[in-house]
C-alpha cells in the first residue's frame, strides 16, 4: 500500500509539473486573498498601469476575490506571497479533460435518435413517453414535477464543460449565453471568447440532459426543458485549467445563475495514517492545486449559487481476483459546498466505475444516458441477423474509430473466439464477419487480427449484460471498417448455433445522428442539476421570486431522494434524486 502511494505521489508530481510547465517561460498564478477588503485594496492598486504590468496582472476575478498573474520572474511570485493580505499564490494546474467512460468518443451511440425538426412550441405538459425518451428522465420522475415548477422556467444553469453546439436542434432555444474561458495555456492558440465549439461532445451532452427541449414527435427531453443554459467552456482536449474553471465560476456569480454544473474533476485527498508522510505530502499537492476551485466555490456559496459536481469514474468493483478500487472523491465534488453525484445504471444499481465514500451525497442515472451531441457527430448502428430464412434487427452499438457506413455491408458470420491471432487459423474469413467475444485483449487488437485474416468486419459480443461502448483507435482517426457490439446472450446463442452447423449472416450499416449514449458520473450530475433547477423554479413561483439557499437546497434534495441499498460504505449517498418529491417540498 505504501509503495502504491509513493508511486501515485510521484505520478501526480510529474503530471502536475508537465501540465503546469507549458512551452512558454511565463506561468500563470492564482492569487488568493485573505479577505474581501484585501482584494479590493490590491484591485485598486492594480488599476495603475505600472502596477499591473509589474505583477503581470491578466485577470481580476472580482466575484471570487482573486487575481490571475502571468510572470516568468520568481521574485514577483515571492513578493506576492509575502504580501500581508495574500493567503496563497498557486501555480496553474489542470484537471483531465472530461470524457465518458469506456473509451467514449462523441461519435458513437447505441440507442441514438435520428435527427428531427425542433419544435419551439412543444409543451412539456403534454409529455408522452416514447422509445426516444431517455430512461433517466423517467427514473428521476422529472415529468411529474413540471407542473409545479413550470418545467424550470424560472431558473438559469451554468454548465462548465467542453463547450456546446449552439445550433443543436434540442438546445438552441434554451441557450442564453456561452463564453470561452480556455486560454493559450491549455490550447495551442489564443482564446476567442466567442468560440465555444464542442469538439469533444461532452458539454453538449451534459446540457442536453439538463435542459433539452421537449419534442412531441420523439419524446426526447431534458430534466428541466424550460430552464435556460449558460455554457462556460473551460476544458479543451488537453485538460481543464483550474484557473479557467475559477474564471467560469466568477462569471456565473456575475451572471447571477441559480445552478452551476461541473461534470469534471481530479484526484482527491486520501485518508492518511498519522505518520504516513508521503500520503500527507500527496494530499498537500492536491489541495494546493485545487485552491482556485475551492476559493471560487466558497464565493459561489456566499452568492447563493447552488453547485453540483460529478463524483468521478475511477472506481472498480472486486472481480474475484482483484479487490475493489475506490480513490477518494476529488475536487470540485469533494468540497463541502458542492452536492456530489454518483452514477446508477438502469436497474438503479451503482455502476462499477462510480466513486463512493463519505463525501458522496446523492445518485442519479449515469449509464447509457441518451442526450445531445454536436450535430451529426453521433452514430447509430443498424445490425440485422439473417438465419433460417428470417431477417431480424438486433440491439447493437457502433465503435468509435469507424466511419459511417451508408451502404449496408453483408457477410456470413464465422466464430473467432477471443479474436487472438491463433483464433483465425484454419478458417476462411475472406469476405465474412468475425464473431468475437469481448475480453482478454483490446478491441483494437481484435480488429487488427480480423483485418489480417481478411475478414469483412467484426461483430463483438459482450461478456456482461447490456452493451458497452468502446473505441478502436487511440488518436481519434476513423477506419473504413464495420465494428459493432451485440449483447452477450445473443452472441453466445449465435456461437452455439454456428457450432451446430447453422449458417448465419449479418447486415451492418451506421448512420449519423445528433444524439448518443454516454456513461459516467458526468452524466449523473446534470440529472441532479436539472432537478435542482426544477426545485428552485418551484420555490420562486411559490415565494414571489425569492430563491432557496444552496445549503437548504442540498438538504432538500438529499432528504427527498429515494434510498437505495444495501448502502455499504455510502455507495449511494442519500439515494436516487427524485424530482416530484423535491419540487413538492420546495413548493410548500
């Protein structure tokens, strides 16, 4: 255990060093003040052009009472640290870029919708559940809460994430503002404050779950379909600057938003034994790097802004060989002023990846969550099975790294066990589809081995219930080669039939869509943000526009959640968030 902590500490140190170094000599620093008065005094001083230039002032974050300076002079940093009104000067650090679990890429989907024309006049009160309604919307009982809350019409939610597709059919009527906070320290070029392009797809997906507009043709809808969205782009593919996140929170306070959703996070402080100095040192590094976020969250609480954050996706369950792994929940979710959210699957069971522990507050749907992605970035796979003269569609998911297949590809199925090189020997795969079990080797290796055997494509069947989304390329490129996953029971039945001499063929195509299924606590957090928006809206309608405090709302959401269990080690927090009971309590 001690050796593992030592390695983790060294890795963290190296990662932080690499991320904060950059290519330029100058570095950015977040300056934390001891008091609001101290900040105001220094802010007035920095209005002198000579002072601002001397200290390298780049931003004055008035709402979080902090400043950002950029300098390559260590003496300037030391001078700031010695100032009697300055609590800390923190070098810029980064969180990993948010992304869905299971090797997700924005261009994959298992149950996505075809594009449909947006209906700006659709009324959520006339909601009719269809196959296009995300299961999580029903699980949190959002439709039953729309009446008392007017579907969230009185609230505004700031999403700090990877950007947004402002023209998305399900979001464009609900997007109020969008601003880019990503700086040259993260990206390769200077920032354009108006460029909120979502190259990753994560931010668009999160926003869709919170406030996707109701469409009466398909049933697709977000938790709070009349809530207004503000997007703060604080993350690029290379990571999320903690200073940029702080600037986003500062903007949210300035804009007087009701809720901030942060589906992002980093390593958390572990519980240390008294004399475990390496553990304490690791925690010190984490907490120092997180100070910009911690400082900003305290200001958000004071300003009356409710904050929700994802608990993290780094947990694993025990599998009989390896013990369960569950690192501490990191910031921002670990902050006391933040409601931390874990992820559930459609059986309302904690997902294997969802982190837990004493600081977990509540749970929400976070597996196979259907929501918006930038237009035409989604993929829907269509897989048909032909056998004994019959043709039937079977559930499937397309893999990231494959191009769109407009013209269906047809081929006979041949079993290739686990897809290892030896599993292809002695069989003719030319022009045929390799039927391969998931497990032991990477998806990409299974595909490479099938290509080497001249197979026309790959059908992977899962080794667990449901469908898992994965990727077959590491660099985001796409290959013109069909690769899909089908369910475990279907695959195993096919293997038995093929072994018995039955001939089976498959037809595969993929189409572009504007929606995709994502997994992650990142997907759970916006469900709670949406319910919070409904509760705040109901409270305002009942109390003449007055709002509920963040502390009171955290308590309300937890006590109105539906308990789940067994809740050993607080794996579920208070249980699954429930919109109907939360809104009813807020409207009293």
